[in-house]
C-alpha cells in the first residue's frame, strides 16, 4: 500500500550543526552523523528547564518549539528508538549499588518526556503521541501521521530523535556518535509517496537512523530513494519539483 503526505517545513539539529544550510551541505557530502562536543545553548528553553533534560530531549524540544512558533499545529507525534535510555540506565545503576535514585532521573525517565516538555514549554494544548518501534520507529511514526492527516488533523508536527546510549547496550551494535533531532510539519498531500517493500532477512542497515537517511536523500532532491529497516525497506518518491 502506498501512503502520501506533504512537508510544509522542517528543522534538524545535532551538536555542531544547526541551521538549514549546514544540513544541506551535510547531505551533499553524503556524510555520517556529525560528531562534535558542541551542544548549542538553547534559544527557547529556560536554562533551568534545559538543564533537567537529556541532550536528545533538549534538541527535540528546541526544534519543536521553533516550528510551533511559526505554524499552527493540530497534534504532535514523537518517535525515538531509545527514548530516555540514558536515564533508565542511571536508575538501574543506582538500584544495583544501593544508592538513592535521582528524583529528576525518575520523573524524566519515561518515553514521552520530550513530548510532554513541548506542550509545557510551548504552552500549547494539543494531542501528543510518543512511539517506539526499534530501528523502524521513524517510518512507523509516519504511518501514524498519515492516519491523523486523513482523519482528524490538518497539520501534524512529527519529530524523530535519539541520543547516545550507554556502552553496556552497544556490545553488538554500533554506537550513535551524537544526539540528534529532526522535525517536520506535515500536511495531507501528494508531494511525497512511500511504501513498504519486503527485503531479505538481515538486510544490512545504514549507519544513519531512518530520519537522517530520509533527510539526506530529500535534501539532495532525489526523485526516488529508499530508507532501510532490518528486514525490509521503504521506497520513497517525490513530486515536489513537478
């Protein structure tokens, strides 16, 4: 089955790469995720609030607020493969060591932390969904967005983000070198079409998360491209230049 949508606006952020022109340059170079120790100071989140957020959630909230400041949003969908895994690991460490658990870590350890912070910091009231579907989280979130656009929403804020994960979980898989967040303002339309295509088991995965795979190809104005998952891929076509 084919699904379609329009992208009205977008934002992306990672340490050391913030504005659209930098991302266009990154896409043209077909580069890996930028690696930098520089995490830019938030322009929209109060300092005390930002300090309580994990790096990935902070990036997700930052770009979400930027889009909300410029557009009307009917609902938001957040996807993240690992969510607040860093905080969860710290809680498990504390329990194993018999130490007190940080109240901040405990209260901020749920998967929908970033989604909740957007409505609080943005002082907005709209429905919010937070999804996780392994390496296929981005694409599964888009299916949810398409359903919303065809039933109850005109504009959907769609955000995919993730952070570095504790080394205890990276023995059998490559580590994400830096946190990132990508946000799109979606509307019903025919600008982009995608469909799931079956592939062989153990399909080799890209080193990039799905949202960055998509962003790279889309910014390179590809008329057709694919986004990989473990056992299948998603075929995309675009009509925006016609």
